[in-house]
């Protein structure tokens, strides 16, 4: 099954907005290991979101997805 079809099927079942989020391989590995728990962005959807993680550089692939709740907003 190619990625495009898998993403479409997930969209059909999800109540979340879907985005593609680019993360460097170092940060992706820290998220997987549990070392990194927060991601800071200037612009981000204000509702529940499913973020498919694209790892650029040598990897150049979608490595997984993360279901995120509403963001914590601050100054």
C-alpha cells in the first residue's frame, strides 16, 4: 500500500485535522525515545491534529504520525 492511500484512509477515520510536519532526524529520534516531549512552532492548528512526520535530509521519508491535542499557547 503506498503512503498516499494510507493517509487518505486515515483521514476517512479521523476527527482530527491532518498536517505534514517536517522534523530533522535527530529530533524525530528523540521523540521516539521519549527524550523530547514538546515541539515549539510559531504557527500551528488550534484543534486536535494528526501530524505525519516527514524526515528530510538523507532519509526523505514519512516516518510515522503523532496524534496531538489542542496546543498550549503562550507569550
